[in-house]
């Protein structure tokens, strides 16, 4: 509707503008006609004046006003009464006397004088405005109809190019709200609507991936909980038997205890991962000694390593190394990585924790001589609940490395993995040195 009104207003002002231009042309014609008639009357004389003016007025759309002190006569279709006001009459007399007048009336401005038998007259020509007004009204109506038609066509075109795509996008959005993540919108073009469509499709793809991940997560959680729950339920029923020997009773009770612990660990890890993935996760960043932290973690893992006759080597550079991070969170990273290295290393193997300086950065490398991983496994290693066929023989729930990856990401650090099947793996965590460590390093280098 706004577009149509705009077209009509534009058409109205265009017609008015055209009408003004037409008036200017008409006034010029009136001035020329006045001079022409005045010259003609002077030639034909007083006897033929009436017939000339009558014939001329009938064959044209003009009226002629003849005026002097004694005559005030009109020829043509205009009102036979005087067309002049008192002010105009005074102005006409001024013109007859050959003087200039300040009167701006069109009747005076375009008037011309002539003389017959020593008597001067002034003639003023007028055009019939009735036809002109009728023509203007007709032109306005026709133009309005044309503009209305053109506006309707333009509106339909705009509707097809803008409204229809937006309507399609609205329908697709409603489908998305209903949970149909397979919905897509198609649009051929390189304009802003095309960009909007592409953004919508990308959003739908991401939502579909998130939904798939959610469904997979539910499936994985159900599976991880179902296995120990089945074991607990089964062995609990066996323990009800009164004839069960004591050694078997202890064995089954131990299995129930182990699976209960597994469920507890799984629940804690799931809760922790959920908290880490929340938007409100905050880190307690402060400066601390990385070497002291790694020493503590290695000590906590010594018992597990000794049970498999695995040696833990700690290679570190000279001097203290300070980092700025959440000490508690990073301690969990080292525990998970070192514990994983021990779990997947065969008996009598070696796990190496190595700290290296690289300019303003520090790298912590955790090597193992375990079963290693394929390229396919490496590409999924940080996904929740992911475990390849070889790793399923080792106790775990597939959440440890997901937690590690999330903590590293929250700090803005980097973690890389290199591995070779049956030859071991290397997990490398890269982080910046604290300002204190960097200054100490510069001091040591200058002393050397």
C-alpha cells in the first residue's frame, strides 16, 4: 500500500510540474496572439474589427477583450461582461498611454495596444480554461490509473523477489522450531536474501549435528550405565543364594563394588564435563610452579605405575618454570594424561613426562610405550565416550580426554597427539610461560 501511495503522489507532482510548464508555454502563446491580433486589426481597419475578432475567437479557444476609455467589449466564449477589475482598468489606461505598469495580472501583462483612426485601444487575449481543466482532470485520472497499474505490477514483482522468499524462510523457521532439522531453503542469487538463506541453512546443519550429538550422547550414557548396572543386578541376585561358598561371595561382592565405583566415576566425570561445557564456567587463574605440580601428580600415579612395573621418567629443564592457569583444573589434565599413558602401556614399559621451553612458550610432552592409535582413532580421540576396539579391553569410560580437551580449550592452550600403532603415543600440551618465568630465563641467559 505504501508503494502504491508513493507512486500516486509522485505522479500527482509530476503532472503538476507538467501543468506549470504548459502554463508558461500558454502564456507565451497568449502574448504572441495579442500582438498578432493587434497588428491584424490595424491592417483591416475599424469596419472589419468585429468580424475578424468574432471569427478568430470561434475558430480558437481564445477570447479577446478590447478596452479604452470608451469601450469595454469581449469577443468569444467568455462572459460578455467586463473581464477587468478596477485596478486592471487603470493599468490598461496606463498601457494605452504608452507607460509601464506594475500590475502583474496576466490580462495586463500580455496586453498589446493598437491604433485605429487616431484612437488607441488595448487588446487582451484569454484562453478558455474549461477544456484545459478538463484535460488536466482527465490526464490526472488516466495517469493515476496507469500509475496504479504500474504500482501493482511493481508490487507483485517486489512481492515475488522479497516477500515470497521471506515467507518461505518463515515457514522453514517454523519447521525448525518443530524439530525438523532436515529443512533447507533454496534461493538462486547473490544478494542479501541469498546470504540470509545460506546462514539459515548453516544454522540448520549445525542444529542437526547438535541433535545427532545429543542423541548419540544419550545412547552412549545409557550404554555406559547399563553395563555396570546389569553386572550389579546379576551378581546381587547370585549373592542371595544361601549355599554360595565364601570365596565366591567375596568375589561377586568385589565385582559389585568395582562396578559401583565405575558408576560413581562415570557420574562424576559426566557432571564435571557438563559443568565445563557450561557458559558460566570460570577459571581461577593464578601463577604457580609447573614443575612442583607435575612432581605431585607423578607421585600420585607412582603406585599405579609400580603395580604394572612401569617406570615414570621426568625430564625437566634447569630452574623453575611458572605458568598462569587454573592450578586445580590443570592438575586434573596431568592426572588424566599420565593415568591414560599408564593404562595403555604394557607391563615393564616406560612413561616419560618431559618439559621443554620454546621461547615464551612451554610444552609438556607425555610419552608412553603403549598400544598406540590409528589415524582414525586420533581424529576422534577427544570425543565423549569414544573408544576404539583396542582400547575397550582397558577399563575406562571415554570421558577423560574429553575433559582434558575442554580444560585446555578454556585456557586457550593447545593439545596435540602423535601416535603409531604398537609403538606408543605422545600427548603435547602447549602453554605460555608466565612473565616471571620469562624474566628469570632472560636473567639466566645473561649470566651464561
